C-alpha cells in the first residue's frame, strides 16, 4: 500500500501539527476543515511557523516553500477522494467521529486507509460504521506533533495486517517512532499518564501543595520537562476530560474518574492554552 497523498481532517492543535509533519515527509497533504477560512488560516499559521524556522536557520527558504507547496486546504470532504490515507483529528467525541467515518467511507477511494488520531476512543466502533473495517486503524500522534517522536499504531480487531504495516511505514516515513498497541482505551501512553494527571488535581483539591509547587516538584524530582498542570493546559482540558471519561467508561478504575475541578473548569470554558486560560493564564 503506497501512501503518497494524505488527507487530514480537523484544524485544531493536532490537525495543524499533522499537516506539517506529513508535508515535511514529502507527501501531498489535503487539510479539510468545516469552513474554508479556517482551513486557509491553518495553512497560513503553518507557513508563519516555517518562516520563523527559516529566520532561525533551522530550514532553508526553499524547504519551507516546498513544504507549503505540498499542502492544499479544502472545506469539501469529497476533495479527499483520491487520498491514500485519511487521518481524522477532530474533537474527541465518539458520535462526531462515527458520523465523520461513515461519511468518509462513502467519499474516499476504495482501498484507502481511514485512520483516527483519537487519544482513547474505541477504534473498532469507528471501523464498524464503514464498509472497510479492515482498512481502519488508529494513528495516534503526540502533542506537539512536529516535535514528539512517538506514534501509537492502534490495531482494532477488524484491521488487516497490511493496514497496520502501511500505517507503521507511514509513521516511520514521517520520521517518528511507531509502536503497535491493541485497541484499548488510552492505548499505552494515556492509560499510564492520565491517572498521574488526575491525581495531581486530586492533590491540589486536597490542599497538599499549591499548583506551582506540584509542577516544580515533578520537574525537579522526576526530571519531567513540565509539571502536570502545565501538561494538562497543553493537552487541552476538554480533551483531557474526554480522555478520562473514556478511560473510566472502559475500566471503572477510580484513578480514571475525572476530578470535579477539571469538569467545572471545562464547563467554565477554561480549556488551557487554546483559550489562553486553564490552570495557568497565557
Ligand atoms: N491535544 C492533545 O494533546 C492530543 C494529543 C494526541 C491526540 N489528540 C486527539 O486529536 C483529536 C483532536 O484534538 P485537538 O487537541 O486537536 O483538539 P482541538 O480542540 O484543538 O481541535 C478540534 C478540532 O475539531 C473540530 N471540530 C469540533 N467539533 C466538530 C464537529 N462536530 N465536526 C467536525 N469537526 C469538529 C474543530 O473545529 C477543531 O478543528 C482528538 O481526537 C484528540 O483526542 C489530542
């Protein structure tokens, strides 16, 4: 399965990173957002980021131009018809993703792989709304996608070996380190990471220490690059809540039961860096 043309759906934090990663790997990339202006704005912001890298001497002007030249922005789903691989990276909501997968299945050419960048949701449920469940898998990048080396390749029960091999080869071609994992909520990283993040909020609620000191402790004591509250803000508090809810729904482990503070902050629209306000202000 040769992957030359990739479709990315969603222009949020992860969608924009995925577009840059795939275009850097020399692939043609079509980014689809629900509105043309959002899709165009996303390409403009990738272009701005590349211009900064040229300024810093991390890329040449020609490289930046070539990367942008490989990206096109669309609002019409049917523009993804001739992609070899489509990765959806829209909001972490099962019903939204299921509706999108069903629509994509009717649009994307036969034999193409349809993948999800979901952090926790059951990939098999997305596969089963299509007529090509053997061609569906998870390709889970990490935030920020341009910098983080890991990609989890998630294998639902329906996936063909050739799909998993092609997805793994795609991640490698993007310069990433792929690992293969079964279709279980949270896969490897989030299943281990989120009890820690949730327990940091519990510790804050219990008044054990203040937020800045908890972050300082985990950086200085464990050599983590950032503390749990800075990481929650980076991931997005709505996405973090959706991840915990999906983990709890699957395993009923109390460590996955989202702390009330997180749920209230999401209700208040404090979603982290993307809204410039979360545990910290930006
Ligand atoms: N944030 C992270 O750290 C991270 C890391 C890895 C994977 N992910 C996964 O990536 C996906 C996207 O997360 P994100 O952080 O980019 O979120 P985000 O909030 O930055 O972006 C969400 C995108 O979904 C679109 N969207 C919202 N509702 C929609 C709908 N009803 N139909 C179609 N599109 C809709 C928005 O317009 C936006 O483009 C999620 O599945 C998330 O779990 C997130």
